[in-house]
C-alpha cells in the first residue's frame, strides 16, 4: 500500500486536481477503471457518428447499475479523466487498507493461533518419530572417524547421514560415497570444475544460488588457460569456467531443469530491498519485513570536483566520519562500510572505530549488518563500481539503514548507481525540479490490464493490429535480455502526463497535448526509478504519410518530446527488422 500512496502523492503534485470526496462513490476501483477505459475509447474513436447517443447509453449503465451520479458521467474530456484517475487512487488505497485490516484481524484470531500451534507440534512429532525409528534400536559406540571414513564409509554414513563439505572435497571426504542428495549452496561462487566434482557423487542434486550476486573470481592467468582448452577441444561455451559460475553453467547447459525462485525476503527493510527487487528481480520478491517510520535509505553527494586519487577518496571518508556516523544510533559492531577498492577500504579503516567492519563487497556476500554505508569512491563512475552484482550485494546487506556516498559530478553514463539515486529521490529523498514527470506505473499497469480485458474477445490490447504485434514484440525483447529486466511497458500513455510543466511549449503545442487522445503508443520506463527510457510510435502508412493531418501532428509530437529530452522511436508498418531496431535503441539508452 505504501507504493500506492507514494505514487498518488506524486500524481497530486504533478496534476492540478481538486480534492474529490469518495463518500457518494459506491463503485470499486475495478469499475472506475472500466469507466476510464470506456471514456478513453470514446475519445479515441475515429468515427464520431452517434457518439453522444452511445455515451448516453453508457451513462445510463453507470448511473442506474452502479449508482454513479456525478460529473464523471459528463461527456469524456481531460478533466473527467483526471477526476476518475484521482478517484481510482483514493478507492484503491481505501480497498487495500480494508484488506490489510481484515487480514490482520484474521491472523490475530484464536483459530489461526491454534492451527499454527497445532501445525508446529505435528511437524515436530513427525521429525522426532522419524529419528526415533531410525536410531532408537541402533547401538552407538565410539568410532575412529579417520578409519571409518576411509575403510567403512557405509557404516559411517548410516550413523551420520549428513556430511558437510566444500565442493572441492565432496568426492574425497567420504571415499566412494554416493549421496542420495547433494545440496550446493552459494552456487554462483562455485567454479564449473569443482561443481562437477560434487555432482559426480550425487544421485540427485539441488543447486542453490543467485546469478544476480557476485560470481566466483577468475584470474587473468586462469581465464587464458580455460579459454585455450575451450578452443582446442571445441567445448560448448556453457562449460567455460572463465565466463560462467557453476550455477550459470547449469542454467545454460540444462535449460529445462525446474527452477524455483525463493521469493520471500526476511532480512532488509522493504524500502531498501525493493530497489533490488525492482531492479534485479523483476518485482517478483515478496517482502516479509515491515517498513520503519524513519527513512531507511539515503544518499549524500560530494561537492563537484576531482576528489579521488589512486582509488582513494578522502572527501567521501570525511562525509562518513563527520556527517553519517555521528547520527547513527547503534553499536559499532552493527555497522558495515563497503567500498569497491582495497585502497579506499584501508583508508576508511584508519579513520573509523576499529569495531566497525570495513571491507570490499566480495567479503560481505552472505552476511548482513544493521547499517551499511557504501562509498562509491570514483569521481566518474566506471563499470567496476557500477557492476549490477556488486551493487545488488552491497544494498541487500543492510537490514535497517543504507547510505550511499557518491560524487556530485555529472556522470557520462546512466547506470545502476544512477538508478539507485533516482530510486532514493522518488521514495522521499531530495527530488530535483525536473521538467519530466515520473511514470504512474501502478495506475497505468492496472489500466493496461483492463484494456487487455476490454479487447480479450479478440485477444488484443489495441484496436490496431500493428500495436498488438508491437506489444508482443516488446514483451519478447524485454524477457529475453537480462539487462532489460528492470524495464516495463505501458500503452497509450498521455503526453501531458509526461511533462511537469509546459513552459517550453508554444500555444499550439499546449493545446495539442491538452487533448486526452494525444498519447504515445508505447512508453518503456525504468520500474526502479519510474523514469522514462523510450517512447515508441507505430505509424500506419495510410494515416501518417507526408501531407496528412496526422503527419503534421506527428511532427509536433516529435518536437515536444525532443524539447524535453524524451527519446522517441518511430516504427513504420511498412518497415522491417523491428526487433533489431528496438533492441539496439534500448541497449543504447540503458547502457
């Protein structure tokens, strides 16, 4: 619900909306989206014949079936659409609040407590019974571990059926043993060759890991050796240990093996982990922790300048010591400081309490601290510090607070750290006075779902076949490319919602964008920062060729989007190679 409330706040700040009471609005948010969809479809109609009569029929439906008798039923216009959107937010937030209250009451009920306690007791009884059946009749006597391991492995495993081992020693720890199950944890840090060793003694295997966390480190010398072997024996690339961790190798070589995402996250404050969730995990994590009253994530930018010398940045160290640490109210042992380079790590260690653990990200994988401070160090953020795996691990080490310290210099590339800064700003940090609005994705994602339902009889999301084909193509491109996993799509996004102010426009352009039908066919946006990445227009030749009125409107739209620095890609229905063109453009913009 907090995401909905935050987006509603941004919607109100960017749109001049009067406060509308919902007391006399009896329909739910779902029906409001139906009304919004119908209004929008009326505005998009090319055939205007009998439109007043058709709208009168719709008006009667909403008036007498849904008991809606307000100005919302006037003939569709920009004001009525904004009012419906406003009411939708109010209703949706109210519904979520009610659902949460009902669920909390349900969970607190004596019946649930009793069932939970009963399940716990039954589970423990089953475990104890199983252990009793296996071990109660056996005679326990002291054994020579070294002897039994080497000479009588079966007897050893009968007494001790669970063996802990590294992947390298899995074969040699118990001679000739073949395990029913080998469970391999942190498989993203396991090399292909040692992982294969562990599999050689397994009947079944469970591989656990995260491709979005740090992989195993491969030296340049080892990389050259691996690459030479791959070339000499023409081995499939998925087995190349210089390019793949064992987890990545398994996914590539055995793509049909069942994969399960461990969705529930219990470590971090939701405000912290939701960045990783949206940026790296496609929004699929279920956040099981509770949001705190205070802000859990923040950033401090240094003054502009060249402060970094030899991967050491004294200015960022001063910020840690003088601005961040004094306001942290927890024990030094619960604070962690992360930097990408050993030079910065060593310099920070000399400046802070020795009880505060300072290390590179690689030494923090698999661990956690109440507070994490990340020093980016570089004046110009390069590929190493901006690495997605490195940033994902750094942010997700923080349980309650995360601070980012970064250069105030203008950065040449918009990368992962830039997305993190945008995320912090959107979620209550300092928000710049940009002329471009954030995307109201929660409203328009639900609206898009309604639009799909509206055309479901024909299996379409649009009345135009060209847009339906393009939508499917965009979904395919985003799902296939790992670097696009933080992107999402909304259809028919109004141009006037893209602009926070219209001071750059002339009178004709202001009039043009005021029409609710003036929209971009597709808006691709960053789900983390809510920032626009690319707009796409699909142009049918019969309406958009040179000399038509629509072509003149296209030129005006091109000029407006150009003025505000919004990337636009036009696709012609008579063109070709659309997949390559879109992929190339997106790669350029998210690089």
